[in-house]
C-alpha cells in the first residue's frame, strides 16, 4: 500500500524529487512510529540540555502524497479576466472624461432598442451605517427607526413601490420595539415582493481587515435572525460601501447559497477599463478554483458613488435633478447648481427624456438591455415627505415613459433580485447559441482609490488597538462557543441545573452580535468618530469579560470529577482567566496568583484542533512556586522577572513558565503551590547600555554593547542582533546557512499638498525615513529554559524578539512583539521593516481575510501608497530557494517596496480630516500591542515560471503557526483554593488531532426556533486549507497527518456520540436537496463547509 502511494506520487510529480524524498522520509518515519506503539498522552518530560518534551519520532509529519497535488495544479487558468493582468494593462493616467470625470463620453443611436426595449429597474434603498458619525444607538433613535416605520405605511399605499434593506443589526433592534400588526405588515411586504432583504448579514462588513471567522459569524447571525423572525432567505449580495472588495466575500456568499452579488467601491481606473470592455458584470471565480464551482454573478456599479447623482447615468449634474429629496426648500440641494423640479404635466416629457437619456447611456456600458438604477443614499427615506417626493415623482415619470411605445422602455421600481431575475432571463435568451454572455473574472479589488492618487490604504492600519482587540475577542468567542457546546451536552446528560445554559447562551449571542457589529465598514476599519470608536470598544470589552466567564464556567463543568457536585459550588471564586483588561482602551495585564502551601488548580485550555506543545506563563506571588501535573509529579519551570518598568523588577511577582502538551480542543489540569522543595530554572539576564538597581533573586550582568554579540538560539534557529538590540541575521540549523533578516523601524510623514493623510487615505511625503535614536537604546537579554528573548527599548516602541526552546511548531519561528506608543507625534506613521537577502524582485504575497493568498506586484507606475495592501494574518516574499513569512495577530497595512523587504505600518496619528466625511483626524491613539511571528522556510527547487501564477499557498507549518498565533492557549486558575474541589487530569473531547490541513472554524450552538434560547444542535464549520508541500518537512514539529480531506464521523469524538450530522449551506440558510445523516466528512481543498451536528 505504501509502495503504491510512492509510485503514484512519482508519476504525479516526476519533476519534484525533493518532495518525494521528504515523503519517503515521512512514510519511513510513519512505519517506525507505528512499530514504536502509540504515543503516551502524558508526554515525555525528558531532562537534560536538549529541548524538553517530545521525542523527535513524534514530530514527523505524514502527508498523503495526493494532498500535495492540489497546490501544484491549482490556479484558475480559465478566467477571462485576471486582476493581476488588468493592473499591468491599465495606464493609470487619469484624463478628464468630460461630464463623467473619470470615464469617457457615451453615445448611442435612437433605434438601438427597436428590437429589444430597455428594461429599467429603479431600486430604492437606504444605506444605514451601524455607527460612523453617530453611535449605532443614536443613529437608530434619531433616524433608522423612522425609516422602518415610514416604510410600512408608504409601501402599503401603492403596491408598485419597492424597498430593500441589508443591515440586520438595525432591523432586529427595531423588531424588538414593534407590535404584532406591524410585524405582520412587514412579513406581507416581504411575501408580495415589495420589500427585500439583501445579503442579510448583521452588518455590511469591511472586506480588508475582517477575518473570515467573523465574516461568516455575522452572516450566520443575520441569516438565523431572518429565518426565525421573517421566514425568508436572502438571495442577492449588496455591498455598496466597503472600501475595496475581496473574493473571500464572494466565496462566502456563494457557499451561503447566493447566486448574485453587487459591489461598488473599486478603483476608478479599473471601473473605466471594465466599462470600456463591458466587463462590469462577470462571474467572479476564486483564484484557486480549477473548475467553476465557486462562480458567482457579480455586478460592479460603474460610477463614482452609490448616491443618486452617480447612479442614474454618467452625468451627475443631470442625475442630481432626479433626487427629489433635494427639491428647492429642502435641507440640501445639488452641488452642480441645477435643482430638481417637481414633475407635472407641463414638464414630464422633457424630464422623462432627460432621465431616459442617462439610463440609455448607462446601459451602453453593459452587455444586456437591463438597467439597474439604485435610488438612495445614507440614511435616506427618514421622513414621510421624502417617501412622497421620490415615489410620486418617479411614478409620474414611469407612467409617462411606459405609455409612449416610441421610447422602447419598460421602467418600474424593483428590488435587487428583480433586476438579477430579469438579467438571468436575458442571459438565457442571449446565451442559447453560445456560452454565457458574461466573462469570468478572478482576483480582488484592492487597493481602492476614488480619485487622483487618493488611495484608501490608510485604513488598513487606522486605530490598530481595536484591530488587535477584534482578534482577541474572536479567539475568546471561538473557544467559548466550543467549550459551551461540550458543557451543554454534559449538563444535559447529568441534569445539572446550575449550568445556566440559557443565560450563557444569551451572553454568547450578545458577543456574536458585538463582534458582528465591529465588522462594519466604519468600525474595524478605524474610520468612525472618536466617541463612536469608544462605543465599539466598550461593546467588545463587555463581551470579552462575559466570554471569559463562559469559558471558566464551561471548563469547570468539563473537568469536574463528580459532575453532580457542580450544583454545590459558588462560581465567583472558581476558575478565573489569567489575563485582565481594566477598560476598553487599556492593554490586558496578567493577574498575579497568590500562592500558599495549599495547592490550587491551574487549568490550561488548547483551543486548537491540533495536539499542541506550548509554553505557558503565569505570574505568581512567590519565588518558591511549584507546579505539579495531574499525576502529582513536579513539572520543570523557568522563573523570570516581572518588569514594572524597563529597568525595575517587581519584588512581589515572578513569572513562571512551563511546557504543556495538550489534547486538541482540550483542557489539562495542573496544581500550583508554594513549596520549599521548588527548584525553578532561574532565567539569566544580560543588560546592554543600562542598569537595573535591585536585581532580586536573578543573575544580571551589565555589558557595554560593543563588548559582546547578542545571540539567541534553539534547536532550529540561531539569531544574531546588532548593538541596538535589533535582529540582523537568522541562521537555519538544518543546513547552517546564514540569512540576512534585518528588523528596522521607520517613519512616514504626510504630503505638503492640500489633501493630506487621514483615517482613510495614506498620502505620504515620499519614502519612509529611518527611525533615528541619539544614544544606543537600553537592551535587555534574557536566557531561559523554555524561552529566551531580547527586548529593545526605543522611545516609541518596546520591541521584543523571543525564541521558544521547544521541539514543537512554536520553536520554528521567531515571535516579535511591539508595544507602540506614538501619542506625542504629529502627522506621522510608524512602520516596521524586515529586510532580507531574498531576491523577491517586485512580487509579494498577502492574505485576504485569513482565508487565501493573493499574489501582489509592486508597480513603479503607481504611487507608493497604491502598493500598500491589507494583511489579515500573513504576508510573504520568496525566491527559488526560500520563503520569508511575516505572520500577524492583527490586521494592518503591508507592502514590499524593494526586493527582499516586507514592511508593515503599525500605527498612524494624523491631525486632519481627509475629506471623506469623517470630519476629524486620527488622534485618539492608544498604547498598542502588535504581535507577529517571522518564519523562514527552505523551498524545494521551484521553477520560477511557476511564480507567475495567480495563486500561492502557505506551507502546513505556516498554517499551523498562524492558527497557534491567533488562538493562543488560555490559562485559568482557582481564585481561592477550594479543598473539596476534585478535577480530572484532562478533558480530551477528540479521539485524535484533526488532519493538519483541516481547521475547526467554529462549533456554534444553534438558536432554538421559538425563544432566545439554544437548541440541541450546533453548526460544525470546517475549513480544509490549501497548502504547498515544496518545503523542507524534516522535523516540522507537527503532531498530525493529512487524509485527503476525509474524516470518519464516528472516529471524531471520544467523550460524545454523534447523534446526527447533516450537511448544510455555510450560514445554515439552506439544506442540500439530499441532506441526510452522513458517516464520513469529505472536504475538498480550500472549501469551508457547515454541518448541523447533534452530540450526545
């Protein structure tokens, strides 16, 4: 069997000898480790100089040869439009296009519609930001509730009227305030097609900084609410305001069961190019898709904005005259100087012909005779007068046009789906003889510019404190969801009344909604007013606090020896998470565990679906701390100083660190106490360019920087630092090669021109200037048993580089932590640049939403700010021999402006508005923590032509490193020792790790159909990652294998039985026609799949 696999692989990948040798090694390792018997769950606590824990046998990764083929053959070669090529083609010369400033003159012949009349759908809508210039609640109170109230009245007055809505956060808030007759009225408007829910997510999310976990979660939250309260299923996507668009969103909509979507904010030069080639409507296909299974029809709006002046046609001066909210005497008029006129018998012909001329011109940019004309703007249709002005005047125009056959037009109000349905009919009639009328496109729409050199790459970084907090909330929400569902099942089994499943579920729901709200395109983007930012932060903080409690309550139930004793404990003094945040704007701090001779429990949670070896660190009150495993054996510990400032140590707190090997999604129990027999390994310190007054129990040596080199090393890597404490070189121990990997900081200013950088825009004053310090900084070097680090104290950054001394995956990359503080700066942005000897030329790679990798090209024909892209979880550069990856625990802007460089913008402080409506700068900066890992990998020999592909994949090591970085282990301690409390040694819910390439996105308890409570089912969401095998895989430290995407359901859980497992659409909205209980899960690479699961 093994030999067959090797033979098959040799046929499949004849050119890739190195992969084959790696796999041969893996297969040999596999057969050896099978002979050695199963690995002990206790781990191997070896003593001595090497990295403790885990014999090297266990760290061999077994990859199924067929699992390597996907990345090799992948890439949608059959797209008609590849965005990377489009950028090469466009001149970006920005000539004046006449009335359509960024376009061109459009002309037509009057007889063009003789054989086939123009069909126009005028689509009324109101764009409601869930927070921007006002908070979510203020907007609702002052504006949004009136839009809904008036909608119910005004749509009923005339059955030809239509309206649509996308943000469920607002709809659900209103729903809670209205009576049954009003609810019934809304349902009947939905039933008769006058009212449509589009997208139906909790918000209209940003698509650059948002992680796919949160994008899916807010989609589920919206769709579940709509299903329960309205009984409809949204079918068209509507994204008119996010600042650039990601194919990840297209994929998620497709898998949620959508067939059509619409986008608006795309670079003006791309819009013009697409308009010229009539490719504004296309099938959007994923870059990685080898067939057409991810195709979703997409309409790109052609003009500058989604407001009425820019949606009826190319001339805003004319279109503005058909926005009847701007009639003379109203609050605002038309900036082009010609106001609208009320329609009456005397002017209807002239006005109808003016408007029809615009619709006809607009139709010339598309391939069919169906025209979409949105009619709305921000917070429109608040007042009844606006409903009357818009609907009555348009109806007069419609009636006139429709009653004149010589115009060859059929015009009416419609919803988005009305338009797409008409288009589908048209496509079928045109497409009978050939393939579809529409081209296939692959790629993304970043970075957005709406005019001139105004690139919206500033918001990729703006308010980074909250971009980090967002991901911390995500990791807590995911852990809480998983532990809650497991605990719910045990509470049901043992009839434990005190596990307050309903109130915990309400807190979970609130956390989902607060996280969902923050994905809004003015929230995670950092583009709202200061007090609105505080409102978002307060919601995130409130939910973080609640989730920590849910994790504690759930974990306790899962590891209690006697489940029935749960009812007798008071919860305020039981498990407590060890990180505390005092307010929405402060950094989390570790709590100090007060030790005594009486042992107390310390519980470690592994939220990852992989077996994991990690270093766990806690703060304790005593230097004689001892940690024992569940079996009563003392565990080796490293003791380090707790620093109050750069050069003073705490005399009352000590950090202890120890190694844990944890089961996937599991809990491991230790005890901690004060003991005379404790024997910690004390960390040793070397201080450069500074001194520490009271050294306490630690050995600290002072040196002048010139005296000795600074180095850190573990069994994989050796690092060398310069005199200023910044990394300069990385030596790979596998082959002994030296690699330049230099960390530097730099500043960007803002341009001296009139338009300057702000919350949205990045308009720098040229290339970054180096970060200058007058004296050498204070550098603190720590050498310890389980980790060593170098911390360098600059005025604006506390920069720490740490190396873990473990055989696991976390020993293979370098942890970089920056505490950034630019609160005293004016119009400056601080960047971290990593320079290397990698010959990457002008190519680099960034992830989109933590879901997929998008190749990028730094283009000299574009300004610097146009070459900055969003990074959600990683960016990398590579040449034929190596790949250097920067993995990130928060979304930021990233670029590679010169060969061998990766640069990330960490914070920005700007003193002025950038004229995009916010009317303020960004000067509410916080002390912000940024966390990264740097991974250098050796590539197998690669054909450099391959590099020009439109697709690229991380390695398995990179994927798992990213997962561990974004889902750190959680530690909890007993607040006060409770002598009667008896815990199990561990909770291990899975029979084994999931395959290395399968990530458990969420296990999310599903709502009950009736009240705000939970059902017995959960949504099991799995993602099979695409990965590149062409890396040295010797001794990867991965404790898993790959299985061609197959999981046997009965072999999944150890402590639960699967009562049912039924495939579903991504957001639970649809069940496949043949939905039935399945016994084997099979996922294709890159796919995210949702299942309804019931455990017992």
